[in-house]
């Protein structure tokens, strides 16, 4: 009873372009190759893009600074003793370390994605 066959439709084959994740060493090699084989304008554009990316990451430091400034206010409620000073120092250190790690990781990942196909453009 269920022997009804539907007509087969021509399926389109989609070409999926895989984005290969570069290692840090491969990324540096790709950037070096790009810089040695590019003209002056391409190099200036590349440096400008890196500086804009660094500026964006630096701008994201302001919210982290606001959280860091909350530390003395929160721990100030405990009183004014040596423990509060240690807690505030620890609070500041932790958030600065987190920001640094996340900033470096984001910079590398964004550079990896943004500049993965530098040699293909030439």
C-alpha cells in the first residue's frame, strides 16, 4: 500500500568551503609571507587593520576598569583593615589577568579569522 515512490528531485550539491584553523606559527608565517610579497599600500592597510583591532580591544578595557573599581567599594563594607587591602589587591589582579588573557586570545583568534586568507588575495 505504501509503495508510492515520489519523483526524485535533482539535488543541488553545495560546495562548502572549509575554514581551516591556523596555528599561531602558521599565522605568523602567512603574515610574514604576505608582508614580504605585498606592495606598500597593502602593508599600510594591513597595519591599519591591526591597529584598529588593538584599539577595539583596548576600548573594551573600560568596562573591566568599572568592575575593578567596584572592588574597593564592595570590600570597603567589611571595614578598613589589612584584609580589605589584600582582597582589593587580589580582586584587581584577578580581573587584570582575566582581561589580559581574554584580550590576547581574542586578538589572536580575530587575526586568525581575518587574515587567514592573506596569500589568496594576492
